[in-house]
C-alpha cells in the first residue's frame, strides 16, 4: 500500500509539472502572437508614415519646381515689359519731336501765309515798308506807308472789315505818324489765330 501511494504521488507531481510547462508554452506563444501582431501593426503604421512623408516631400518638390518656373516666367515678362517701356519711351520722344516740328512748320506756314495775305491786301493802297514775325507770341508787325489820307482811310476800313477780323485774332494799331511828304505811316500788331481759336 505504501508503494502504491508513492507511485501516485509521483504521477501527480509529474502531471503538475507537465501542465505547468504547457501553460508556460501557451503564454509564450500568445506573447509571440501579440508581438507579431504588434510588429505587423507597427510596420503598417511606419509604412503609412513613410508614405505620407514621401508624399509631402514630393508635393514640396513639385511646388518648389512650379514656383521656380513661375519666377522664371515673371522674370522674362518683367524683362519684356522693361524692353517695351524703353521702346515706348523712344516712341514718345519721337512723337514729341514730330509734334514740335509740326508746330514749327505750322508757325512758319502761318507766317508766310500772313505776310502774303497782307502784301496782297494792301497792294494798291499802301507800301509795306516793314514786316516782322514774333514766333513767341505768334504776332506779326507791319509798317504801312500811305501816300495820302484817302489811302489811309481805305487801309483802316480794310483792317476793320471781316476780311481781316475773321482771319486774324486781333489787330492793334500801335502808332500813326505823318511824313514830311504828306504820307502817313501806320504800325500794326496782328495776332494770328491758333489751332484752338480755329476750333472754337
């Protein structure tokens, strides 16, 4: 009986030891599965993070490239605009020169026309002894010599007529003097009409 009891105790101890190892192995396997699962999750998360970082870096590089391209386009446009400004400035200078030349030519043309007009107007009435043109104020100065008082009256009538007042802006009789031979000298200041006067 005593031997049977000892054998029973040995079997129980042996069974307890076996069961303990099995539990320990299951616990280790469970930890391994958890570690494997955790590693898998960590790998996925790390992959996602790396993918996001690569995407951000790619977007940043793309935007930097676009910004560089835009900056180059802006620089080219700016250079083109500056070149066009230089051309435009030259054009404006050229136009101003043309306008100045046109004004000078117009003044000279008006001067020649005025001299011719009064020379023909007083051809049979008075002798034009002097004729000057002032380009600053566009005025014409005339000195008329009349042989007698009747010729002087005709000149005054002509100067007050529409033939002169419609064509020229203002006619001033500056001075009148009588010569030793009974002749009369009349000085006139005639203001020519400007383009603005003609357009009014």
